[in-house]
């Protein structure tokens, strides 16, 4: 979605007939889930603000991940409870961290600008197209073929590359496509003969230049090269550089994990698809340190656990797949990687990445040991002649993308409702768990509602809504995915009962006012199963 799209006023809702991204984006704005950042200044491309309900939804997903990882991690394949400790590392670290991790040299997409149309392209996208064409036709034929590049994600282009059977030697030894294309091919590309996408004349593309995805900043008053540092490009490096501190301070023994949730920043060339690819986003990463001989066992274990977790927040079924990376798709240090992918409305019938589960071996600890001079070897406490660098399994999930998957999965078309849809949030993640709605703002109903609200708010995120007619209030609760509505009416004062409306079935039943708390406890648990 472009910046301009998102800055236009939210259109009046019309009943949706299909699960369409533009309706989901409009709902997010209308109901206060997600807004374009700097909205009143026409936005800023690639940045998003989470409104009251979006914050609640995101925090619920984050807290469930933290619970599954740190507070109540699973029982391991050996029958012992696994141990994972938490971390909250700084966003800005010594820049040497990013040199050691390879981000400074490798985390870059070479870009070329079109002087005529003022558009910017990834140079390797242009090159890939030339590979497909075989030759360069200066009479405009490539220009038409280039059109798809404007919106292609890295994944899409890489898939295309595979379809084209580009030989491995072009992808290179370390499989870093961008890097290799710059080294091997772009200097041979006759840029002055290429008609850029949407351009009329050849030769409008500038020489490609490195476009590092790390955001640069300066620590200190003087903006010099010496003071240059970076906003973290992933939360994982904070974990690796604290590995030794944690081993020395926390009585952890191999195997164990370190988990971290937090912001990451990437100056994405082409942020797109709402919050799917943004420049500021949140990750939930866990690095699992184990003996190299046990790495395969733990890899399979974490794959299964991650599958269960996504299902536990309502993302499951046919819309989620675990895709094994082909050998030529793996980054050079990874022995195997699985992507957890979700069928987003904008990728359908294909899938988009939600999480990567990677076997990173000892790559990161080796790099930091080399660059920092600090020994990272683990000494076996039962046999202190045994020292080794642990291997790492990394389930690295996007929290921001998780929110998007949950929103897309929950969005359910239903022509029988006033809004034509409802949000079928799993009760674990639903931002509001129940609404209390007095039918009329008189006859003592608001007072009863207020009392019930005061009771329920002790345990649940609940809303008391007194305004508007009841149909509109139900419609709003459907749109924000509230599992239960309790309606107080004329009879409540005399018969001490309320009507419960179930979100998914819209069925209504009468229960005792005193029983509402029990009802919530039982039904939240039932729905969560
Ligand atoms: N430490 C490994 C790592 O960072 P990654 O595949 O680059 O791996 C992990 O990122 C997850 O972070 C992705 O699966 C995705 O969910 C999320 N992510 C990455 N880039 C993103 C972006 N620009 N916008 C939103 N989420 C992103």
C-alpha cells in the first residue's frame, strides 16, 4: 500500500464480499488497530502506529509468545523441562557488532535510480530480468517485462530466479544473491542500453550503489564517521553478544535458550503490503544453544513447538505451511532452514514468510569470538576438559507480521451481519474479551451495567458501551472481535439475568447476572481449546 493510499480518509464501510486487503486496512484505521505513522503529515513510508486495539492485540500475541518461551516453556524431547531466559538488549550497540555479524558488508541491496521516472530499483532485479531475456532489446521490449519489478518482493524475485534455472555459479558460493550479482555481473551490464521500467528512452538508470538496510545514526554530539552506529537490524545479535554474560551470571547449562522481543529496523527499499514489510517492526527471536550432536533433534523439536504455537493463537489450517529451504536457498552458514509461511490475501494463492527457523550452527558465536577477542566456548560442567562452541537453532518470528496474520485470519465475511463481517479472533488474542451493553440509558440499566463492568475489569479487558442503538453496538463489537456481549435490559433488575450474545454464532442466551464471571471463565477456556 502506498503512502498516499494510507493517508486518504477512511472510506465509509460497504459490505465486503471477499477477504480484501483494502477492507482490512480500512477496518484497522476505522476501529483503531493500526494507523499510518505521522498520518496528519501525510504519513511516512514504511512506518506504522498501533492504536489502542492494535496495541492490545500485539501485546497479547507478544505475551503468549513470552509465556510459551520463557515463563512456561515446553518439556523437551528428553522429558526435561527446557530452560529459556529472557533478555532486553539495547537497540544501539557498538558498531563492531554489525561488522562481526556480517550486516555491514552483506545486509545491502545495490540500487539503481531512474533519472527519467525518479523510480528506484534493486539492481539485481534488473539483472535477473536480463538473464531471463537473454539479450537486451533496446527497442522497448524489456521495458514492458520490467513492469513487475516495481512491486516484486525479494522472495518473489528469488522464486523467479529459481524458475529461470539460473545456474548456481551465478548465485555464487555463499548464496548471497545481491552481493554476487554486484561482484560478477553489474559491471558488465550495459546500463546505457537499458530502457528502465516506465521510461521512454534507454540510459536513464544510474550506476548501482550500495543501499545498506541498516539505519545509520550517530552516538554523541559530533556526527563523524567515528561516532557512526546503527539501529539494530535484528534482535538476534543482542542475544549472541550477551551469551557469555548470561552463561556466567545465570546458572544456565547447555542446552538452553535466550529469548528477546523488540524493535528491529531495516531501511527496506520497497516497504509494502501494509505492515508486512515495514522499516520499523518487532521481532520475537529465541536462540537455542545446544551441543552440535543434538542440533538435529532440537531443530525438529522447535519446528513442532512453533507449529503448535501459531495454532494456539488461531493461525493454522490450510493457510499456514512449513516450507523447507532448498539447498541453494540457504544462507551459507545455515545447514537447514524452514520458513513458517501464511497465505496472506496479498500473496494468495502463494504464501508469505511469518517466521524463519534456522540452524545457524556456530556461525554467530564464532564471528563474535573472532571480532571481540572474547572466548565464547562453553565448558561442560561435568567434564571441564570438554570445551566447545554451542550450535544454535533460531526460531525468529515477526511480531508485526504475526499481528497481520492474526488480523487476516480473523477477518470473516458474514452477509448476515450489519457490517457484513466480523473478526473471529481467538479469545487468547482478542483485544477486548467482553462488552457490557445496557439496552437503554435509563431505568437503572446503566448502573447495573457499571457494576458488572467493575467486576469483570478485574480479570478481563472489557468495555462498557452505553451509546447508540444496540444493533450498532453489536456491529462494533463484531468488527473488533469481542467474543461475548452481555446485554442488560428492562428485565435484568427484576429477574437478575442478562442476555449473552456469542460473537461467532450470534446466538443469544439468558444467564444469571451473578453467573457472568463464571460464564466468562468457563467459556474463555472452552473457546481457547
Ligand atoms: N535473526 C534472523 C532474522 O532476523 P529474518 O528472516 O530476517 O531473520 C525474521 O527476520 C522475521 O522478522 C521474518 O520472518 C519476518 O516475520 C520479520 N521481518 C523481517 N523483515 C521485516 C520487515 N521489513 N517488516 C516486518 N517484518 C519483518
